[in-house]
């Protein structure tokens, strides 16, 4: 499993959005959703990709919004080192030294982005959801960070996105769920929280993300008066 991705596509916005501040962090976006959403998740040892999309169909002019995150391990950075534990002086009677092999990826990158998209690129119905979005020239915040354990270098850059994302979700009717309350996700420097009532059903889904195609299980659902807050924590 050397091909990884995680995707979460969701939500339907109202038009209220703005910049706010909160203690210890910076709140960069706040809105409420009232409408449908869909989600799709796939992952592997090489990382994950997540995507949230939403449409506001309750205003005079419909709007749409997208949030995405991505984490990718560099397969060339796989490293195994032998670690050892030694006993403290005076503990030899009951302590046993040992060694183990510590294997991990020493380089990884993470991306995060959010912003409004053309509402004509997104459609969410009770049984089917579809997205066909071409990035390029559209105002959209994006941050990419990279980390190298061996050099200790951690750096982040902001820039524009380019490429196409195409997705389709079809309700499968073999599972339903409902949630009320607050949930949190953190991706890199950003935390996303939701607070409200959401219901969803399982779906079969397929996404082509910047040229790579992924298929798997997802959801199609509905949110009512759900408060969405996005906070930069670093």
C-alpha cells in the first residue's frame, strides 16, 4: 500500500463568513451550514488527503466552499535505526537493557487550503454528489509545509493551486448515522471544528485528484444550522 489518500467532502454553507480572533489562536473563518454534504476517505502508509466542499443554496445567489488537507511521506526517506535502553547505575539487579529497531519516514510534506469556489462546479443531491473543479486563477489560500527529521528543517510556504479535482458519490443505503455536538480535526497549522446536527448515509465514491484516481466508501448527508470554525493554531 504505497499509494495513500484521505478525502472528506462535505457541507453546504450559508453566506455568513468572516475573520475573528480567539485566545491563543487566530480564527480565520466562521460560517453556518444548512444543506447537503458528502465525504470520501482513503489512506495508506504514505499519507492521506482530505477534502471538504460545501454549497449554499439558501441565499439569493448560491455559493460554494472548499477545504482540503494532504499529508505525504517521502518513500525514499524510509529509515531504520537501532535504538538501545541502558540501565541506570544501581538498578542492575532488576533492570534489563534492551535494543529495538525504530523504522519511520524521515521526510514528509503537508498541504492545507481553503476558499470559495465556483458553485457551478459542485452539485449535492440526497442520493448523488458531484464535483468538477479546475484550480488556477481563483483566489484560494494554500499552504505547503515540509519536514526533514535528519536536518531538523521545518518550513512552510503559501502559494496558488493548479490542477483538477473530479469526484462522484452515489448513496449505497447500507448504513445511516446521526451526530449532534462538537467535533474537531487538526491538519498542520489549522484546526477545523463543527458544532450542530448532521445526518448521513453510506455511499460509493470515486475521486480523481490532480491526476490520481481513488475509489472507496464515503457518505452523503445533511447538516442543519451547523457552526463551522477554522482556526490557525500556530
